[in-house]
């Protein structure tokens, strides 16, 4: 990793969406040619987006959905305080 990596990581969503300025895109692409860690990160994010877009929504059984929601709420309340 280089000193620029954190800066580029912050821009990756916009880069992958194609909403970044072309100059910044060119900088990122140049960086990706030299930085294997960032290239792996971008490739992984691209694959994740592709899988999410291509997937179909699945319903959970009601009991599992309720249990999952309760667990997430308990974690949220523990981290941020119950409101």
C-alpha cells in the first residue's frame, strides 16, 4: 500500500459507479496498475456489486426474520444506547 491508498479507497464507490471526475478516475487507474492491494479490493468490490445486482430477493421464514431483527436491534441498542 502507498500513502495514496486511503484517499483512493474513499473514492471507490463513486469510481465503480462511474460518477467520479475523469481526472480522478485516471489517477485511480494509474494507481491500480501499481498497487496490487487496491487492485484486489476493486476487483472484489466489482464482483460483490455484480453478485448483488444479479441476485434475487429471498424472503426469510418469519421466525428467522424476527430473530435476526431482534439480534440486530439488541446489538444496535448496546452500541448506541437504547432510545
